[in-house]
């Protein structure tokens, strides 16, 4: 049966309407995943750079009493500054960055490996209050980088 002249293009119009509604429903999810990935990449880069900086400390710094606290503070300050420079809008919580030498606190010996850890809780801030709010989970990110100590 041949369609009437006025019925031509109905499928195209229906497809356009359905695709636009689908795109509008998928857009918040795509924004959420993209933003979460941006935060994860920025945090990965910051932790990697901090681990390289800590692993390049001179031997005198690593052997001093209280080296663990100073290295923790330096790594924490660097990770915070790097994430701010990357434009992240959620700051790291206090005490979420740590430094370990051979999987124990640094100091009193020269380590073979230095590990920098950082934890971050990604909370969605793109929510619009209302009856159509899509539930988005909070995601905990934990990044660990271990590099060889090379003074």
C-alpha cells in the first residue's frame, strides 16, 4: 500500500523527536561522567608529580628526624596546588594525602621506593533541585603512585 502524500516524512519527524528526548535524558549522565573523569585525571597527574618530587629529595632530608611529617606536608601542599591549578572545584579534605617509604613512615633510613597516596570524594554539584533530579552517586577516588627513590 502506497502512503498518502501527507504521510511522507512522519517517520523522520518521529525519529527526530525521540532522538532529541533521548539526548536530553542522556546529557546529565554524560556531563557527570565527563566531569568525574576530568577530576580523576587531574588528581592522577598531581599525585604522580608529587611522588616524583618526594622521590627526588636529597638523602639528608630523608634521614632527618621528622622527615615523614615534612614529606607528608610537602606532598599534600603540592597535590592541593596542582588540583587548584587544574581548575577542580572540589578541594581535597584534610589529611587525605600521605607519603610512605617502603610501605612504612619515612625517616631514619634511605628507602628503595616512595609511595604517595591521595583520596578524594567526588560529589556531584551539577544537581538542580526539583522533581526531575536524577540520582547520581558519590564516588570515592583513591590514587597511589610508587616510584623508586633516586636522590
